[in-house]
């Protein structure tokens, strides 16, 4: 029990923290967190964010896919690492469900299949970009009373659906509600490689006429959460369960929620769910400004019980209420200083760059990647580090490969984080060194651009499905030797073969990987008919083993004729 003296001390400490946070200048460089959730809600309801095209032919399917990829590319460039894709919309879905019909957003007709699996496609594309995908499940609302999804559900469960105005809602007080929503969540987790289930509207409607006490109402909603948690964790323990509660949990001692809060108004006991361990994280919808935001952000953090808190940012108010961009900037900055992530509601307002919000995130605040925080409360067993990191220097890229580490958790596969730096050893705690996260497979090609014009030192770590990261294996910048010849006629010859390298032949490939010459290793080859450009050189040894040894630049000097530069990369 908190004494009066301790309560006063807590209030005083909170006020001092709030004043300190607000007095500090807005800056993206306070800290560059290695771990931070940066998320976006991608809305499919009424085609608000995606898709804009109806998938009614193969060409329109490809256009719908292309629209999604363009959005994901933009999000990736702005540092977003978590996409919450609206998957159950209003008693309808964007995947082939055995329980509910297709949503109309995909084809323009409820119940009509789009000719592909949008959820599977979105997961694949997010994972390619190193982003998590969380299936956003709208729980209690089931749409317009006469809409197809609601009509089908009323026919199936007539005693469970309640009408308020012209909308239908699942009754939280019926045990079938939790069982039904849990069944949908289990269907998604069982059939798809999702990283999370994100619950929306897991509460009473604000217009509900209560016939039970608020305490009993909270028990009903908590029971639904318990059933969903049990259903998904039984399938895959590493799938995160999160939700988006009302942005103010309850009245604070000094700051009022002004009648709109999660716990008392709509029976959403979200902080208790964290304490009970039936929720892995919260994305409070903190769509407020000033002191309606900052004290409540501190409260969410203080009552997080070690779980993930991500402040939901109402960036649509930049347009709808003419908020200045500085308000959102400060909310992002204060969230970072508190150690909580940030999520944009919603995607189109973010990628549409309302008042410059996208530019601020992409070019200033989130211009370096961050990893999604690990679920250490579920598992903290680190995987073993990968082994035998190998770097090959190509004419256009560095290709790195490694042997896979050992997975010490019950996750189904390992992923890999790649770091690069001019310094050796590479500091994997510096977010600026993150090149790519959550790579699947055991190799990756890093193309040269403005950042990677010269050889880099590399480090690779293994990461399991819970986000636990291994120690790093590191390699120094690729050592290479360059031999340059000019006016040497038209014949190319390989240099002396290192004793540790097995080679009987060498081949020259163009950049399309077409072989243009294949020659015994100790023989020269005529390059006079080869066009100027960059070529890859490989050796072929016993048992047809190949080894990329470098690249060949053929160039013609008007005064000296054709010549070449050979850059070799010899490795034991």
C-alpha cells in the first residue's frame, strides 16, 4: 500500500521529470537507440491507406501489390520497423479465412477473392525489408448492421451481436465473444508467419448502456484477452500480443483524463494485462497534445512492468486540427527520452508527408535504423554466434556469408543482423552501424553507394524470434591487392597461385554472370575482343569447386591501347 508520504514523493518526482523532459530541446541526437519500436498503422478499412486498386484481373493484382511495395519502401526509408496491417476489418478479412468472408477493400465486393493472398504477400515483403508485420485485428465492432460481414455473423451468432445505432458489436459479456475472436487470432497465427497479433477496440463501445458494474465489465474484457493470449501462445510463443488502448489509462493524481480513459470509461484494464503477463506490449492511442499527452506518457512507462510501450501519435491532427509539426516532434522526442517507441496513425498521413512529418522522421529523427526490442520476459536465451564470417569484394558490392549459429530458444528459425563500420572492431551497440536487420539465410550482398564506397569492417549477429541477439562475429576490411598493366598487348594472365588455393582453371564472367572466357589457370587469354568494363574472375578447382578471386577492369587508352587492371582477393 502506498503511504501518503510516498505518494507525494511520487507526484513530485513525476512533475520534475515532466518539466525536465519538456525543457530539453527537440533533437534526434539525444540518443541513437539501438532498440526502439517504430511503427505504423496501415489501414485497409474503406481503402483508407491501402489498397487503392481493386484486384479484379492479373494486371490489377500486380498493381495492388505494387502499391503496397511502394508504401513499404517509404516506411523502410523512414526507419519504420513494425507494420500493423489491418487484417480483420469488420467481421471480414484480407486473407482466405475459413471463418469470415473477404473484405470488400480488395476487390470492391465483400466475399470475393482477389486472386492472391494479401496477408501472405505483405508478410513476405515486410520481412524482405527487415520489418515485422503484426496482424491488426479489430475485435468488438463488426460493421454496419446491414453490411455483409455483420449479417453473416448475426446469422451465425444471433445472441452475441448487439445493435447500437446502425452499427453491430460483439457483446463482451458473452463467453462466445472471446472464444470466437481467439479462434480468428489462432487461424492467423497457425497459417502465417506473423510477428504479432495487434488487437484494436478490445473494450466496451463508449455508447454502451452498462447493466453491470465497471469492475465486472473489466473482468469480461480481461477474459477475452486471456482467451486470445492462450490461443496464440499455444501455437507460437514468440508471436507478440499487443493492443491499442485509449491513450489515458485513468485519471492521474494531478492530471484529469477529462472523462475519456481506458480503465474507467470503457473497462480496458490495459496496465493490469501487462502485470498479469497476458499482454506483451501496448500502443496507447495518445492522440492528444500538451499536458493531455506528456504526463500520461510517463504513466504508461512507469506502469509498463518491463514490457514494450509505444506511444501512438495522432499525426492526422496535423491536418484535421492544424497542429503545428513542433507538437509531434516534441512528442517523439519525449517518447524517446522515456525509452518508449512511437507509432504513426496512420500510414497515409505519414507517407503523405503532412506538414513535413515524413521528412523529419526519414532525414532527422529516425535516419538510422533501430531493432525491435527483445521479448526477454518470454525468453532471454541468446543464440550462439554465427561462425566463419567470409567477405568477398566484388566490383559493385561486398558479399558476406557465414555459417549459421545455434538457436537456443524454441523459435522456429534464426535471423541475422549485419553491421558495418570504418572502425575495427565494429561496435554493434552503435545504431549507426546497423546495415540490415532480420536477414533470413546466411549471406547478404551490400551494394556500394555513397555510404559504402570503400572496404568496410563487418560484424554479424544471430537473432531469434524473441529478438534475443547473439554475440558478434567480426571481420576486418577486405584485404586486396591490385595489379595494373598498360599497353600490354591483348593477353591477360592470372598472377601466381597461392599455395593454399586449389585452382585448375579460371573463368571470366560479365556482370550478367555470363562466362566470356574459360582457360587453364597457367595459360593466358585474349581479351582484345572483350568490351571495356568490369568482369568477375573465378577459379575452378578439383571436384568443380569454384572460388571468386576478384574482378577485372578492361580499359582502352587512346595512346597505349587496350590494358587491364586486376584486383584479387585471396583468402584462406
